[in-house]
C-alpha cells in the first residue's frame, strides 16, 4: 500500500500590486547594498534576501488583497530574513526619497490609507 501526500499548489501572484511591491522591495535592497556594502550590484547576501522576498511575495496567500507585510497577520518570513528585511527597510526608507521619490511618496500614501 502506498501513501500519497497531497500538496497544495498555489498560483504565482503576478498582479499589479504584487509587481509594485516587488519593485519597491528590490529598490530598497539595492539602496541598502549600495550604501552599506558599497556595491554597485547586489552582493551575495543582498541577492539572497531579494530572491527570498520575491519568492514570499509570489506565493503570498493574500495576493492582490495583501496589506503591507508589517501589518500582515501571517508572518511568512523566517526570523532571520524578517530581521534583515526590517533592517533594510529602516535604513533605506529615508534614502528612497532621494533615489526613488515617486515610489517613496506612493508607498507612504498607501500606508496612510491602510492605517485609516
């Protein structure tokens, strides 16, 4: 007798909201790596973090209805990645106004809307 394990297959999230989140996170990691690690391209650690973040966003159970990760009731990041992305966002947030002002303003605006 053979046992089978049922796997839940989830479609990748590729909608406009997820794509915008991916773009914003990637830009923040790029700023962090450039300023903290002094690399013009992502270093190995930052590339790993970016790959992980893209995977998490692609498989987010909330899809296009997701809130900001910081407000999410489900913390899908492993603790070490969660700590690292928080560090990146805290550092890069103010720099985003200089390097990517439109993304930064849109992000702040959407956060204000979400908070109500």
